[in-house]
C-alpha cells in the first residue's frame, strides 16, 4: 500500500492538533480555577462582625421585675442560647448576678 498523504501536510496538521489540545487544557484549567475562586469567595466571610457588647440588664428586663425571663432573653440570640446554663437555680429567670456571668463573657 502506498502513502497518499504528502509529508508536508503531516507536520502542520500535527502542530495544529497539539495547539488545540493545549488550548483546551488551558481553558479547562482556567474554568476550574475560576470556579474554585468563586466557591472560596462565597463560603469565606468577608469580615467577621465585631462582637457586640452585651445589652444592659435593665434593657432586657422589659417588665421591670428585676429578672430576665426566657421571653425577654429571646431578643438576644446568644443570651437565649445560653439561658439554661446561666439560670443556675433553674427558676426560668436570670437575676442580675446570673446575667453578670454572661455579660462578662461577652465583653
């Protein structure tokens, strides 16, 4: 069988195929890098919010009975979450001494 393809065409054809493969690989890498960067920016916080100082006891004791109830604590999510631990006498209310433990930890 005789070779009908001129050798002068093979080198440019092989070069073109290699360039296309390199371009496709570079494009795929750029897409992956872009996606990783976008994912990292979406999941990492821009800046962490500054911790806020605890509200004064008097502001949370809205009914003025000298204690913070669970309902009154609900306006401060971190306080509401820690309420059961802070309520050392388990009476369902935080007195100023119990709240002071929370306030010191938040400062």
